[in-house]
């Protein structure tokens, strides 16, 4: 019993600094955000207490639901594109016969280290309806199709912006999936080869199932990253045309720093935190509940 108590003391001693730091950096600001969300406040003067009026107004705001829809679209495309293509690239590079594997690993990760502003300006030029590369490709193929990618109403703008973010951060997901695949013991692949399994079937029946924990982490990163999307919208579309590329993060920024309604912006922030928390809980509950050990 004394040993158990001593262990508790040791655990507390070693975890307290981390818990204290987490409380100061994460928990306390969250409490403050929730508290400030109940005020009509411009960020400087003394606020007027409204209790839950900001949340009631939020539920009646059509832009709020547009932002949620765009966030879900962003997260869904991000997940499918990054996890799908990241898996294909990672499994392709596991082939030891592939020429230039080391170079390709660096090339795939290169967009991640580029500045968001640089990447956005590059794609703004490519999306240009007059001289952009994408419309020029249609012209070279003698196709009459043209698109004003970033200024068209509907879903084309949000999809165009999402593709840029998906392309830029694909390297993160590729690196995680590739590292997870390389950590699988070689004897599993040798056993599948002895049983006569093809490379495709080996990856389908062995590699991908053993990457369940890795996919769970990648899925959380992709979904939460999509729901938190902001920088690409701010640079490429300013939330437009109209509110076509608004997300909760952009609505929070606009409410707090453009309209100077920090209380309303804090209410949006609380909803964003709850949304990300809900997604994380659902993924943790549904994906890879039993940890795989080799």
C-alpha cells in the first residue's frame, strides 16, 4: 500500500508541470472564451452581459450554417484527397525497386514547407480565368469549358480553395502513412508472399488493416484541419464570393476583427471547439478501438 501511495506521489510529481502548463495554455483560455461569449463586447471597453443571447443569434444566423456546411465540405475533401492519395504514394514508395525513392519522398513533402502566402499566390495565378494555367489547359485540349474558379457562386469556389490546402499539406499525411507502413515487421509481407498474395492484395489485406491506428490519427488531423480552415480563404477569396467560402474560423475572425463584436466571435469560437471535440470523440470511438501490437 505504501508503494502504491509512493507511486501516486511520483506520478503526480512528474505530471503536475505538464498539467499546469496545459491548464494555463489551453483550459484557462477556453474558460475565458466561454465567459466572454456571454457579453456584447468590442474587445476594449467593458462588455454588456447578455447571457446566451449571442448563441441564440448564432442559431438564427444563416452565415453560421453556411460556415458549418463549408467546413464539412472542406474537411471531407481534405480527408478523401489526402488519405487516399497519401496512401497510394506511400505504398508505391514501399516498392524497393522504384527508382528515385529518396528524391520522391522529399518532393512529396516540399509543398508543406512552403509559405501559405506563396502557395496561395501561385494557385491564384493558376486559377485566373483569363491567363491561368488550368483554363489554358482546356484551351490547348480544344475544349470550350472555362471557369472563374475563385469568383463563381456555388460550390466551385470552396472546392477550389480546398484543393489548394489538400495539395499543400498532402505531404504530412503521406509522411505519417509511409512511416506507419515502414514500421510493420517485414515477416508479415514475407508470409503473404509465400502464400502467393500479389502486391495489391498484400497491401489490401496486410498493410492497410495494420495501419488502423495511423489512419485514426491522420483522420483526426484531416477533419479538424478542415473544420479549422482559415488561411487559404483569407488570402485567396476573403470569404467570397459573398459568403461562399466562409468557415467557422473565418466567421470568428470577421466577427471579432472586422465587425469588432468580440462576444459574438467568442461564441463562434466555442461552437468551433465543440465541433472539433465532437469529431475527435467520434473518430476515437469508431476507428481502431483495439490497439494493434506487433
